[in-house]
C-alpha cells in the first residue's frame, strides 16, 4: 500500500479519520488538530494512558482492540508501530502514516520546524508558548505536554505552524520549513537508519530545505555541523556564535543569563535548556518580536512533562535516553552542585546495544532497571546487555517490579532517566506515599 502525503486531501477528511495507535503523543496531537477543524475522530490503542483519557473527555471514540469493522469509510492514519497486516489498515479504503497527515495539515502555513537528536520537544514547546504569548497565534504539534499549552497539537488562524521534526523515521524530511532550529546531529535510531552517516546526511538535506536562511538557526557547537556549510545562523554558549548565552548562573530549578545584552530568566534546570532557549530567542528575534516581549514570555514557561520534572517526595523524572542527553543532564547537575541517585531505564534494546560503549562512559555506580522496549519487539533477551553494563560501570540492576522497594529506602534525591514504564511506576509510588 502506498502511503504518501500527496494522497491526503480535503476530501479524505469528509468521512472522518481513524487514528490507529491513538494513545501516542504524535497521534494525540493529530486528534486535537483534527477536532479543531471539526473533523470526526475515532481511534484505537491496546494500551490505556492519560492521553486516551484526555481524548475520551473531548468526545473521541476509542477502541481497545484493532478491528477492521470500526473503520468504515474513514481515512486511517497509523504510526510506524502499526504494521501492514493490522486489521484496520487492511480494511481501510485509504491509509497514511502519521507524518503524512501532519504534513498535509501544515500545508499553507509558514512552518517553523525544530529538528535534531536532542531538545526538540522542549524547544518546540517553548517556541509555541512564546509565540502564543507574543500574539502570533501559531498552530503547533509538539512531542510533550506543557501546562502552558495544555495540549500536544493545535490548529489556529495564525500564519505560522510550529512543528517538531521527528528524525526517528525520517519524518523531518517530510516537512516544508520556512524557518527552523537544528539542535544537534548526534547519531541515533540506527534500527531505522542503519548507518549514522545516513542520519547526519538527512540533517544536511533538512537544512537545505529551509526556505528562509534568515530564520534558520543551528547549534554551533555540534561537531558534525562544524564540518558542514550551512546557510543559517549559529547559536551556542559563551562562544563566537551569532547568538550566545553569556554570564550564566545555574540554579536548581532555574537559570539566568544574557543574550545580546538582554537579561533572561528561564524557570528551567540545566545548561542544555539554556541552549534551547537561545535558539528560541534567536528565531523570535528574526521574526521581529521585540526583545522585552520575548523575555517576558520565556519567564512564564512552565516546562514540559518528564523533562527534569519534580514528581514529589525526593523524585525527579527526565526523558533523557541518548548518551549525549544523559551526559548533558549529568554535567548540569554537577555544575549546579546538585547531588542525586540515578535510576536509568534504557529506551529500546537496539539503542542500548548500539550505544553500550557510550553509556558505559557516561554512567558509573548507578541503578539500572528493565529496558523499555516501546514498540520495537526484537525478541532479544536484554539481561545479558544489562549484566555487561553493570560489570563495566559498577552499577546495580533492580527489576522494575522491585523499584518501589528501592525508592522507599533511598534517602537522597532521585533522578530517574526514564523512557516510559519507570516514569509510571514513580508516579504510582509518589501517590501511594502521600
């Protein structure tokens, strides 16, 4: 079955859209945007989640199994985790991937795309929030929930569309960026790309697609980008970049710094979030938003769920799951003189295996729990990988089912680097201990 953006048209939406795998963040964003357009939405997902509860409250009919007879004449949209032999896909008159429908919904808008291996969600959420606060009324689709936005996706009448470009399956190349932020070009998602060079080359291709170089900002400290010729402007920290954060003061849950002489207060932890903020400031500046308006908008940003989020008790949760992301979090902890016990939940067996050497260089004497496989389903036993990791790093393996016992015992602040299942366990524990 051919799935391409060209197949999606206004007519395809007339009978409604069925989202197969609706509980995921990207699909939840699509559901919210379709509802904004008055399109009838239904969906299915075998797993229950807060996202599903939120959509049910908005009137979306959601099925807990994948059955072909629920599709009817609706357009079927699926995630990559939903395979070709899925009953809903087989029953559909037309089926497209999530990225294809998103690309269609963004047509006709000036797309501001945030791409890169790290920081996309926080950067795109901050950008969307600031644009709303600045009166630019953007549409947006972001990969995390911020209390400022209170949703993943939105369709508005403004001329701009803030998009998080997903490199995990090449979806960032399906966007049509008017302006963009490129946060990093580290290697990841080798299960899809096979070779890190192919992923990095895709970032160059993405950069070449940006319509307006005056509205394109890339991370000037990235080793790969330093080797490339890119038409855009650089950003970074304390360097000779077009936009740079200087005079940095790190706090436990906030930071202050200057950009081009402007004093910024960011209510978020970590130097890596300062980088994200610099990029957003630079892009808004290029759109002629007054500096004082940007500064005030940044000051009111509440962050994104599972990004150094305080859950209660002595527990913080962060989504960092790539070695470079983990390294950035740990370095910021050190600079901020914040001592914590680390609990690590690897995200996907393939990533854990591919990046084993890098993970071992980053971690020492931590707690590791079971691998979160997400939709990967390799069938490979992760225990030998966990044992190798523990041996090389002096770490301790605690199965997820026994983590609550550890949490009760640990008196230090706990930072969980978690992809999904561990975060849920942490929240359950905090509720139980109230």
